[in-house]
């Protein structure tokens, strides 16, 4: 195999080390888990169960396997380019600066809007529980709290993540244990069966893959670990390992909880409302206390935990693009004391306030934008891996640098094709805006500082 070029530091890639290196592999692992939310299926269980005709555990298993190939591509590029910027940096150096800009532009669609989406969903849930408190109050509270934590330092964010993930796992454990007891007692006719994993009477590739296109969205966020490449102290390989391990751990948790839920409520056609199907199951298994516990846990894990790490991730991408003059350079400003990209963090907070106001009654459209951005960026990633290693580095490792990313591209491409028409329409409009902006950068000579190198 050809000897590949390796880059071991930020300085070797032409940048200054400005962000504080303090994160361990465990910190990165927890960060990825928090971003994906170990109890994410609570919120969309009904839709996945109906779409898969009860084979919800199978949908999550296939989704996890599919995302593994994308995680492997992130690992390969994180080792080659251990810098902040995620897919923006990888496509920039794996392809060229223009493709890199477009990859960064589409991932912005995911990261910059996902905090607002999380805030809206959580605020709406809490407003339903405590109607006396306006949604706007919850939104301001969540945004202010997360912004302060993220500006104070990545160590503060890491500490908050540890507390949050422990609480989520406790709630999940309570549900699973209570659910297993209910299954043993035969509540609602429950009995152990492999049907949630495979039901020969209803199985078809089209049916299951349609459900996978929904279930796979629960995994989005594992890639955000790559944005912390300049803040890890455990070496460049820790990023890739954390991405893969986080995906496997959370994927296993998704399968277990949905399998238990499917056994407790086997007839997926009888949900009163798919939006709250999981909470109906929780109430059946343990009573009202478990129902409200899962609702509150979902609201807080999305509004605080997930939004906290989402804001940290997008601020690093804005920092990286600002550093390369692809966005205003002020976004690359680092706080002198806390060593965090505070301007980018504040900008995300302001955007979240604006977006939550504009999309307050259009959560579905906001979700469509997020999904399009993430999956399109993944396609850029896989192509970048193949181009960088095979063409630029002359690699002969066809397994890691051709077969795996090609499989990942095909899987993500299939899921992308199954996105709803609205997400594609809005996403393509966003890409068109990005192309116009890229032309503007060229005409005004505001190219990347790397334009002569790539």
C-alpha cells in the first residue's frame, strides 16, 4: 500500500492552536451520545412503528448499520485532518475549496437550524405540561442557559454533558425495566417475540427502508464529534473512535427500547396519536408517572442537552469558515479567557431566537431543512474520502477508501431520495443561495487563505 501523508497538528495544516485542548476520549464519546439523544425514539416512535409495520427494532438496526459507513468516513478524514470544521474542512482538503464551501454551506443548514428545532419541540412539550408559562419564556431560558455554558468553555459543556447523559440513561433504564416487568405480566397481551426485529408476514424491503428513512434521523449528530478536533488531548484517532463508539452504543439503546415498546403495544395500528405513541406505551407499562417522566425527559434532553452540544458544534464550523474567510472573519474570534469561539456562539443564539419566532408554527418545515442539510453533507463526505485517498494520496487500501465510503454513499443516497419533496425543494433553494454567495466571494477576491494551496 502506498505511504500516505499524515497531518498531526493544527499548525501543520496552516492554522494556530487557539482553542483549548482539554477533552478526553470519554468526553467525546459522551458528547456524541448527548447529541444523538439516547432516548430519541421516544419522540418519533409512532411514525417508525407504523412505517415499518411493527418492525421498529429492525428499522433502527438497519439505520445504525447504514450510519456506520458514514462514521467510518468521518474517522478516516478526522485522522488525516484533525481540525475543526467537520465536513467543511474534509471536503475542502479532500476535494477542493469550492466543494468544501458547498459542503460547509449545506451542513450549516443542519447545524445552524437544529438548535432552533430542538428549542421549539421542547418548549412546546413543556408548554403543554405547564400552560401558564408562555412558550417564549421557555425558548429564552433554554437559549440563554446553553449560550452561557458554551461560552464559559468546552470543559463546562463536557461536565454538563456527563450529568445530562446519566439522567437520560436513568430514565431509559427505568422505562426498560418497567417495560420488561409489564411484558412478563402479559400487560396488554404482551409476550416476547422477534416480530419487532423481523415479521415474515409484513416484511418487504420497501416497507422497512421507508421506515429507515425516518429512523435514521435519530442518529444525526454523531458526526458533530468531529467539530471538536482542535479541543481533544487524546490524539487525532480519538475523534474517529468516539464517533464510531457513540453510534454503536446509542444504536444498541435505540434497538432495546423500541423492541420493548413494540412488545408492550404490538398493534401499531391502534395508536391514538403517532406523535405521542411512546408516551401511551409508557403509561400502559408503568402508569401516569412513567408517562410524564418520559415526556419531561424528552423535552429537557432536546431543549438543553441536545441543543447545548448542537450550539457548540455549529459555533466551531462557523469559527472554521470564518478563519478561512469563507464567512465574516469576526466569527473566528476566540474569547481570551475561556478560549471558545464566543462570537460564533452568540450568533447561533441570535439566529435561534429569530428562527424559533419565524418557524414557531412550522416545525415540519424546519425539520425538513435540517434533514436535507445533514444527508447532503454526508454525500459530500463520502466522495471526499474516495477522492483524497485514492486520487491524491494514491492509496491501495480499497476496502477503507473505496468500498466502505461507496457503500455509505449508496445508503445515504437512498435515504436522501426518500426525503419528502418539501425538504428537497427548500434544500435546493439553500444550495442555490450558496452558489450565488460563492460567486460573490470569487468576484470580490474573498477566497479562502488556502486558495493557492488546494
